[in-house]
């Protein structure tokens, strides 16, 4: 099992989509939300600090899914505004 920490920006257009839930159900990851910011009444973008646990292949597949959604992702190797 591998652990990976990421920061994920969820645009308001995705607030009704089960993005984080799919990381668990579709990719078999254990997801721990270590921090989150979501605007009142879901008006603005949301930010989630996530700890992902799974195999390297599961984590890579999940990251590919998030990238396919064109979500902004930061991790330890590319911390950006972390």
C-alpha cells in the first residue's frame, strides 16, 4: 500500500458530482480528508487536502480520472500554492 497526499480544487460546477466518492468506489482507494474549504451554499470553488491510500496502480488510475476532469491537483512533488 502507498500513501499520497494531494490538494484538489473542485470547481463549483462539480459540487453536485461525487468526485471524492468515486475515488473510493471506482478506484478502491482509502481517502482521508485532512482539510477542506467549501464556500457557503456551495457558491465558490472547493479545496480539499486528501490523503490517498492504495496500490500505486490504483492511485495512478485515480489521478488520471481527476486529470481527465481537468481538476487542479497539487502534490508533494508539485506543491504549487500548498
